[in-house]
């Protein structure tokens, strides 16, 4: 038997750098090399775009997501390459930000 995809998720213009699945909510959240992060349903429907805060200017203004984690309560934590953490609701609302200069893995 050959495995076939359940759904094909579209919407990113660049390669995917991180992704997470929240089975409890039926969501797939992914981030691409040049941003933004997208929330899809398990059926492949694009639901939301998660845009980080626009606090930076110049070449650093492009937030590149590195790590994503979602909770069953509907929160999504994204760590960006420049040391910025953002917490979003699954409705796409930015709830909190924090900057760190530590290496996160």
C-alpha cells in the first residue's frame, strides 16, 4: 500500500522552516523562511495568517520563524530567528511578545 496525503496545504511562497500539528483543535501551523506563519485546518483550508509585530525596520524587519508550538487551549508560541517570542491566539490575535538574546533550541 502507498500512503497518500490527506490534504495539501498551500499558501507559503518560500520553504517551510517549522510546523506543528494541534490534533485537539484540528489545526496545522507552519512558518516559512521569509514568513509569515499560516494556520490551516486538517482538511487543507487556509484559516489565518499570523503576522508578527512590525517593530523592526530594514533587513531585520522580516521575521523568520524558527520554532512553533501550539497548545490545546488555542495558543500558538512562535520563536523567530532574531530572538523574538510571540504568543498568538488561534484567531490570529497577537497576545504577547518577548525578546531574548539567548540561543533557543
